[in-house]
C-alpha cells in the first residue's frame, strides 16, 4: 500500500480496495484531529495523516490498525 500512494497506481485499485483506503483516510484524519489542533498546525496534522496512511505499524493509539492491515 505504501508504494501505491506514491506511484500513481490508485487507478488500478478495485472498488473494494478504494473503499478500504477511504475508510483508512477518514480514520487517520479523525485520529490526527483528536491529537492535534489541525486548524492551528496544518503541517503537523497532515504529517500525522501521512504517517498513519503510509505506516505498516499501528498508528498512535491504534484506532486505525485494523483498517491499515486491511489496506495492505
């Protein structure tokens, strides 16, 4: 999954895979918004989202772990 985010292969994902990716993105955004004030620090917030989206390790607090595993 990590490589796909950076090599333009999103068009090759099935509808099911795209839905899993969307769920992971929403979870990452919600998790990061809870950890940081994203209105005041957008760069840190975006960095948090990308860390969760691109990580094979469970994200902080583990809320998105199952979604990340499903996306691999």
